[in-house]
């Protein structure tokens, strides 16, 4: 049984993580991931009324690939992030489930992210996340994140993190 304290602790972790992303503190955000972390965004497609899995992910990163994406954007040469996006991550509908491991929990959440770059250039991202959080010392760390976007047409290329 998941306790109120555990749920509150996980929600606090997710809200603080969202703040790091919105404040462009990407290296601090990356430090929330375990060394063996996976970050996956599956390709979904609209087929005769159903939106479902369609094979290979459009993003399948490990911690080193996430670092490479962060470093690329920090060069100032990443055209998709000139100017840098302003984002606002809203995380809700958090459900915490225990796993077989005593130091891990499975967390489902929903999100809305507003991304703005220039005057009248904005995109809204909506979806669900499935995370596995691992207790390392006194802190939670993300060992796996799967992002399922609830959209059949992407508003732009994905240049932000969810």
C-alpha cells in the first residue's frame, strides 16, 4: 500500500523536476537520472480512428544522449532552440504504485507543457508519462521515463524535454 507520505514525496520530486526544466537548469535536471536511465518517446500514429503504438520510438535516449542534446542546445548553434524556448510544465494525475523492488516505484502522470519561442510562436504538448523512480540514498532518481504524447500531429519538432 502506498502511503500518503510516499505519494507526497513523489509529487514533490516531480514538481521540482518540472521547475528545473522551466528554469533551463538542464544539467541539474539530468542529475535526477540514474546512470542506466532510459528516456523514450514512442512513435504513435492515427490509423482509422485509433491512436496506438507504431513500432520504433522517435526518441530513445540514455543518459549520455540526453547530455549530448543538452550540450548541443548550449552551443547556441541549435537552430530549433534559437531563441531558447520558454516552457511551463504542469504535472497532474500522479499515481504511485509499488514495484517488486523495495527501492523503486512506478509513477504514472499526465502533463501539459506550453512552449513559446517568439511572439505568437507557441506549441502545446499534452500527454502521459510512465516513470520508474529509484530511491538512491535519501533522494529519488529517474531510471526510466516513457512519454506518450496525446496528439496525432506534432505541433513542431521535439526540442524540449517532458
